């Protein structure tokens, strides 16, 4: 008499097929998980880039304001420290400009930044011109500052900076929304992958338990 339990030969192919299917699902889930993680990392990189751009643009604006303040302070006080303040901020501008340009990837934002950078350069040149005029004729420099003050150029610069920052904030909002979608998708895929593994374990366990019960019944029947 055969020692194999009833239907054990028929159960084994089903068990193997189920395990193969589970493994295939697990492999597919692993691939999808890796892809979701890569997409999540890319989306996070774009969000970080937008934040960096806004921070660097703010740094450029702060240096431009520092130059203007140093120029005005030098005209009003004739103190060398104010002139050094202007020079230090001016010398730091080229590197600050370059960092922003290197970060920008959106063509529309680059188109906004280029004229803004030129407006800042013109504003700095106006401040330096006041300093040169002050060294030749302090009263004339103060009079020009009070008469002109770079009003038109300053207003244009502020509008351009606002337009640039608003454009980057729109991109940041869109990129943040994409990051949230990728995060939710990653959670779903990871959940499915984990569920596939659990189903594989449960299926294999149930088949083994069922075969064990059949074997025990077979032993009892033989007795």
C-alpha cells in the first residue's frame, strides 16, 4: 500500500504553482517598489532644487540691498566701513549669480532671471557711480541720490524679483504635489509587495497544513 496521503500528488503541483506565482508577484512588487523609490527621490530632488533657488535668489537680493545700503551710508557718513560693506557685497555677487543660474532648469524661469540679473548689475553700477561722484564732489553725490535715488530702476528690479519668486513658487507647488503623489504611490506599492509576500507565506502554510491533516487522517484510517 502506498504511504503517500490521498491526493498528495495532485496537491504538490498546485503548491508549487502557487509558490511560483507568489514569487513572481513578489519580484514584480520589488521592481515596482524600486521604481517608485527612484521616482520619489527624483520628485524630492526637484522640490529641494526649487527651495534652493528661492534661497539663493533671496541671497542675491540681500547682497544687492547691502550694496545700496553701503553706498548710501558712505555718502552720508563718509565712513570707510560703509565703503567696505559695499565692496564685500559687490564682490560676492558674481558667485551668487552663478549659483542661481546653475540651479535653474525651467526655461521660463531662466528667461525671468537673466533680465533680473542685469537689472541688479545696473543697480550696483548706480551705487558705485554715486561713490565715485562722492569722492569728487560729496554735495553733488548726495544731491543726485536725493533727486534720482534710482527710483525707476529700483521699482523695476523689485517687480522682476517678485515675478521670479512667484514663478518659482508655482513650480515648487507643482513639484510638491508630484512628490505627494509619488509618496502615496510608493506606500501603495510597498503595501502590495508586502501583501504578496504574506499571501505567499499564507498559501504555502495552508497547503502544508492541509497535507499534514490529510496525512494524519490517512494514518488513522490505516490503524
